[in-house]
C-alpha cells in the first residue's frame, strides 16, 4: 500500500520577513484569498505581497519599491 501524505512527517515552511518588502516563503505554497479562492505556486521560493500594490496579488511584483 503506498504511503499517503498524512503518513509523512510535517516539515515546517520557512517564512522570511523583510522590513520593506514581501514575505519570502519556501514553496510550493497554496494561498487562500479573502474570497475563499485558492492560488498555488510550485516554485521553490515565492514572494507574497504585503503592500497590496502588486498587479499579480498575492504574488509580489516589486511594486512596493520606491521609484526614482
């Protein structure tokens, strides 16, 4: 009988908080939005927008950066 996902130990995901930037999270990730919809990314690291300026929300597109 194959191992089920529940048989594997749960490993914590690392989240890196940046003062003026996105939350960096080790992937893959699933993000549940306010409306209940779920978006996923299978990348090894994702940047989650915290300023809500991103056109790709919840993924960061660097819109938080000061422009010269």
